[in-house]
C-alpha cells in the first residue's frame, strides 16, 4: 500500500480530484483526516509509474509506502491512536473501559441481576453470549435469538451498550440488530468470510486474538475488517495456548504495548479467558491496565458456581466490585481514569 499525503492547504476540490484519479487507476482509496491533514491509503495493484503520477496533482505533498503486511491498521497509515466509540463510550482515549457480564445468557433473571450489579460498580458495557462456540457439541451453546432479546432488555434497563459474539456470516445481520458491538471470538479470528461480513456492517467489532495466532496474524485478521470498510475495531488480547496446566492460556502481556506501537487500534485484555481462574482475574486485570490496556472484558456472574458456562473463571458480584475499586487508583497512577459511578460522585 502507498499513502498519499495531502498538503494542509489542499482544498476539498484537490482531495476530490485525487480520489477520482486513484479510483480511475483501479485503486480503492481509504481516507484518514489527522491533525488537520488528509492521508489517502491506496489498496490495489498498480505500477510505480501510475502511483508517481499522483505527485503532479494539486495539493499532493508526497507518497509514503507502507511496508508492513497489515496496511490500514498500521501506524504508518495513521500516526495517532484511533478512538472507537460504542454508543457514547470511547475506547482508546484517557478512559479505561470495563466490559463485564456472564459468559452466556442463561435467563432474563440472571442477566438482569448481573447487569444491574455491573452497572452499579462502574462497568460501562455488558457482555453475554447468545450464540456460544463450545469445544464439546454437548455443552450449553446459548439461547440464540431469545438471548439477543434478553440482552436488548438489559440495555434498556441499565442504559449500558451490549456486546455479543457472532459465529457465522449468516448471523451477522441478526446479531447487529440487537448488539452495539459485535464480538469475533478466538476460534473465529481467521474466519475470513465472517471478518468481511462484520466489516460490511460497520458496527464496532471486538476482535479476539486466536488460540495460537502471532501478532502479525492478529493484525492481518483486523485488516480484513478494515479493508471491508469498517474502521471501528477493538483488539483483544486473551492469551495464547501454552504448555502450562495451571492456567487456561498464557497471557501475552507484552502484546498490549506492542500492539499499541504497531497499530493505531485500541487494545483491551480478557483476564478471564487468559487465566481460567477466578482467583487470578483481578491481579491480571490490574497488570493489563498497568501495561497500557484501553479496557478489560471480564466474566461476571451472580452465581458463578452454578453458571452454565465458564463459571470457574467468572467473578461474583462482590469480587467485581472489588476489582473496580482497585482499578480507580491504579488508573490514576498510569495517567488514565475510570468513569465514576453514581455512588462515587
């Protein structure tokens, strides 16, 4: 990919002429407005001579090749970090955003109890699986559309946006009717048809790192969504498969600052799936924020010992409230903040 940098003095007419020329050459343009200047990324095959002719157009300041395999997600394309909004909640800014809720939507009562507690403790976004990818076909795999309807009720009750997982391209439009953010789980990180489907929908996407994915593979998965036209991606580090038996996965804490250096996309951490253990979730969550994570996604259940999915790694309501209390001073120490709840105002 080559990035066309426009002069700060370039007019709308100049930018329009460049876009028309780019398209006539067979490229797909991706436009970024940053610090008062416009940058246009060129996706497609073209000769160096075709690209160089853009330098003769009014308003063009220069051309910059992007050498990394991931193009649109690279810091070479966008220098500043991107803020992704889920409703009115920004990821990638000063605020540390906490997403919380049960692994699976089991019932209306379960979701309402948990959602009210999450919101009361400072959680800003609710999570809950309506469609669940399970290792065993005999495990509980979600309530489907009924689960989506329950999530919509909890949003109306609490005012918190909701995120839930999409499993197939055929489900993407249905889930998007109910959810404020679409989650692509670790098992589907390289389901390219699904990535393109959520890219076309344009709603915010929470993309989890695959079970054995490298950082480059992770960023290339995000690139599928970006190339399909959706810039609203939040990356989620949740650990990769290792040899240790005492935790569910090996959390790559170094991936947090590394991803933020390589990419302009926000990065959050899932300490629940990283550890698989309730007693380790809070310390790992604190470590993630200290490492620079823009947020957390945590599994919380009002009765985790009887949860139908992932109870062993789910915090109870008191533990979640404790975690949120601990995050407040830690966030300040790393020049971030947690939005205060009504009780803290």
